[in-house]
């Protein structure tokens, strides 16, 4: 059962808006200064509350940490199990944990599916049946569908190959001791990205250089073509002018020949007239 919070008609505060996106936050706020039976009840509410799937902030609170060494250590151990553990671990350490209600049990099973999906995108039914302590495949599929509707994992059931194909899973709490390993993994990923980026930049540089080379070569060819066109045009003009000159000379020479021929005929005609007169 979720704790009752006061509602207001006015616009919600930034803190309330944050709590809406981070469901555990409202329990963290309520847990401040809580002791004894009220603290234990709060833990039970958190474990059963729908939508709450991370518990690290609550575990880090001093009054919650105090429980691990006292008579109520089972409550702390159970909260710690929901933060980092699986349903199989619950079955193996049941004597050190509180008895789970059906709602708590189902949530822990959902979180177990999440842990498996984070490690492997294709989870065989056989592994899920063992980890969740389920004997019937139909019950298993119903549980997976409920987890999908709860928005803790996305995927599809491959009934032919008897496996869950996970596309997405929510993040779970991270142990403090795992931070160094995660940071190392992220650093390796970052280094790989830098290496790939350097290779891409080198390829881009070579591609640009090759492009410039091709552009210059193309410009050279285009300039040669332009020069050839210009030379051909000049030669054609000169040829036309030469032909026009030769044609003019031929016409002029023909006219002179015709004039000479006419003059000769005139002279011959005059001679003939003189001969007749005699």
C-alpha cells in the first residue's frame, strides 16, 4: 500500500514533479527521521508499491542502514535483495529475509527478468523457469507479459524457439563496489569511440584530398577542352577568311580575263571592217 500524500489544488512544486518521475523519492522523504515499527512498515510498503523498482536511495539513509545490525536485519536484507538480487537468491536465503507477500514476490520475479535481460537479449525459457522457480511454461509467459505491461522490460515471446527476446530493460541499482568496474567499461568504450572517430577523421581527410584532386583534374580537362574549342574556332575563322580572299581573287581574275577577251574580240572586229573597206 502506497503512503498517502497530501494533494493541493495549486501547481505542484518542483520537488513533487521530481517525485512523480522518481517514485522512490516520496518514500525517501517519508523515511527521514522514521524509527522503529514505522520504518519497518515503510520498507514493506516500498517493496510492494507498483512502479518502484530502484531502492538505492532508501538503502543509503542512516536510519535504514542501522537496521542491518539489529533484530530487524531481515527487513534491511530484503530491501537489499530487491535492490541488487534475484528471486533465486531469495529462495536460497529465505531464512534471512522477511516473508514476501504475493505482490512482493511478483515484483522480485519481474526484477529477476530484468537482470537476465540486461545480461542476455535472448533468454531461454529453461533459464527463466529455473531462476523464477516456475514449473509451467504458460505461467511463465503470463509473468513475462505482466512484466512487459509493468514497463520494466520490452520484448516478445518466441514460442517456437522457447525464449524471450528482450529489446529493453530498466536499469537496476548499482552496488558501490561495481562503480569502478563500470567506470572501466565506460572508459574502454570511450577509448574505442575515440579510436573510431580518429579513423573516420582520417578517412574524411583522405576523401576530401581525393575530391580536391579530382576537382582539379576535372578543371584541367575542362580548360583543355575550352582551349581546343577556342583554337578550332580560330582556325575555322582563319580558314573562312582565306577562302573568302581566294574567292575574291578568282572573281577579280575572271573579270580581267573577260575584259581582255572582249577587247581582243573588238580589235579583231575592227580589223575585219578595215579589210572589207579596202
